[in-house]
C-alpha cells in the first residue's frame, strides 16, 4: 500500500501489533513492503511468539506471552529510546482508517 510506505518515510520507527502470531503476519508484510520501496526504517512486529502457549483465558495467555497492553507499551517506549531521545518528543504517525 503506497500510503503505508509514505507514512513510513515520515517516521523513524514502524511498529505493528498483531492480534495473533508476530511472525508471518501483517507486520512482516508491512516491513517487507517498506523495504521493497527502498525506505530504510526500523520495523518491529509485536504479537504472540511462535511457541506452544499454555491454555487459559485470553488475558492469561497474553500475560504469559508478554503481550498485554502494558507490555506492548513498554516495548514501544524501549524501541523509541533505542532511536534516541528526540523520537520521544515526536508526534506518532497513525495509518488512515
């Protein structure tokens, strides 16, 4: 999608959050499209790991896998910190709905 590529050009970090497995999902495809367009950006896809997870409620599984809202927020802040302090002051770019 050209709109996603254009958004990536304006950002220093692209984060996708999967509602399932992180590997092979929309985040992987987004990263591939961005790279194919020649846009060099750090891309991170967050979601469930590709391993057997114990049974439980959705909340229990997300907590055990480290993908609760708080876990995701912490990872995104850590990724931003890795880019340098200035990125924390930037306004996030959201994809059109």
